[in-house]
C-alpha cells in the first residue's frame, strides 16, 4: 500500500499513542475527525438511526480499548476505523435480519445516478466524490452486486437469489466489479494504489 | 492446499464477506494453512473496499452522543437512559429466570393476588419463548436462500396497485416463502399488507408487513401449517394493522 504523505501517517501514530497512554482528549479528537464518516457508513448499512449510533459508539469504544490493534504499516487510521465500522455494522445487520428486525432491502437503491444523486455527492469530500463517480460508472449489474455485498452483507448465493441471476453470473459480476473498482481508483487518483486521506 | 490462481481470485469477494459454500470453505481452509500471498491480497482488498464507505453521505451525530461516549470511556454511567443491547438467548434466559423468581417473591411480599403474579410470569415466559424461536429461525433462514429447490413464482399487480410487482421464493421443505416486491404503495395508518398462501383453494395467513419507504420490500412469511394442502398461489392484500385470519381487503399482488 502506497504511503500517503508522511505527515498524515505521523498524525495517525501520534493520536493512537495518546489513546494508548489513556488521554481522553485523544478519543475526542479522533471522534471529531471521523465520527460523521463512520455514522454515514453505519446509517447506510443499518438505516435505523439508533442502531447506527449504537455501532458508532461500539467502534470508538473498541478503538479506545484496543489501540494496539492498529498497525500503521498496514494502512491509515481512517481505513482501519472504517473496516472496523463496516464489520460491526454488518454483524449487527445480520443479527437483526435473523430475528426479522432489519429494515427491508431496497433493490432499487443501486441505480444509475440521477440529478438527486449528484446533488447528494456535493456533500461528500473530494475523495468520496471520486469513489462515488467510480461506482456510478460500473455496469449496473456489477454495481448492484457490489453494493448488496458491501452495504447489505449478502453472500454471493443470497445475491443470486435476490436478483434472480445464476450464481456463476453473480460471482463474475462481483469479481469484475472489484477489478473495475480498483482500476477506477487508479485512474482517478493516478497512483499505484489508493489510500484514504484525512 | 497449495496456492492457486483460483484461490487468489477469491480474495476480493472474501474481503466483501460474500463468499459462501465451497468457495468459502476452500478459501478459509487455505488461509488456515498460512498463505502470505492470500493474506496480503485479503488485506489489500479490505483497504480498497473501505473507500466505498466514503461514497455515502456523512451523517453528523447528535451532540449528546459525543458526551455519552466520553463519559462511558471514563467509566461514569452515561446520563442518558442506556440503550437496550441486542439480547443473547443465554442472557435472556438467565435474566428471565431471575425475574420470574423475583416477580413471584415480590408480589407475595407485597400481598398482591397470586393470580396477578401468575399473569406477569406468563408474559415473561412468553417473551423468553419468542426469543428461543427467533434463534431457531436463524439456521433455517441462513440456509433458505441457498436451497436449490427454492421455487420462484412471479406475482403481478392487481387492480388495487397495478404498478406493483413481486416474486415469491418458496421453499416447500422449509414451508416458508420470501416475498420480494417493488412499487408497493404506502398505506394509510391502521393498515398493513398481509401475505397469503392459497392452498387447496383456501387462503392461509402468512404474515403481515409494512412497505419500505421507497415501495420495495423483502419479507419472510410465517410457516405453512403442517398438513396444509399443496400451495397453488400466493397473494398480498391490504388488511387492518396486525392482520386478519381470512382476507377482507383489496388484493395488490397475485401469482401462482
């Protein structure tokens, strides 16, 4: 993974060192930096604001209790926090789903961008807008498969059943979608590999 | 299992958490035998996928959440009422057993009638039973969508909602149906949609649900009772909140 600016990574290491030292302010600083992005993600996955906020709390408390789990050589702090947040949100979603208490999946959510969508992206930071554009340029079937997996926590077989496509087709869509996503990042960020900036 | 291109290609879908069946077994088995290439590929895909998280709008948390977080960190109980955590069955079983015992003692001590104490115990007992059922459904539901014998039945919009459409995924083995529907209109207060099995010409209630805000819905039915005639059709009608034993309202979807 290509290093972002040395400064950004030093900032990451510094705040985590303060957290490891038990500095409460450091958790507040981290929260101020990343909470909106984390809550954006958990809201997209869980829809219910209380569930989404619960997971937000869980994630930051986990960071507070386990600062040693972050390895700077493996990526940025934001990346680590987002991976944590998605993992916990999907676990919560699958648990709600088993009890019949999830919100219902809207298959129409994965669509070609409209004027509304473009207005929505105005609120995204530069990097988010670039990712949104890459996603919107994927063939709709690939985008839908990726979004059902990433935001919906569905497996390849479940996606096949939900969309009515054969399993083999879904596997191909997911694989090709992933490759196109990576190619798209490279094109927009013009780097060997993407990174998440602050 | 030696590393192969096939296994390496699974890393991206594995990072999505979307592998299942033999693919998942193969990949997890392979990782257990330590493959540095696949571990690196998995980590790289997880990092790349985390960018997808940035493609959705940010949501500013309510101000009190920051306060509660920092108070919790300090070990001070939050001033806001604590959120109910997701109930694990064992926790619920222990808590319910303790509560049942306390209710009985408490009521007798306060000279309430024995009958009232029994009623309260019955309510707690019923709640415990429902959560046991919920857990029993877990395995069933997890396997349902992977059942190769699942039949797909298309439903078409009826006069009450001509623009709506849907399909039923029916597992006769599991005795359950999953409805996937689109363009279901919003309902006035006091009304819900109800799903019906039509078996031997007779409707059997299969559960009630609300349409999602945008009109698309996925809903899992209650089980088809044992001994029911073979299911010929499926229907969705509009009924009073909570549903009714036999259909009374207009039909929105029908197929079979």
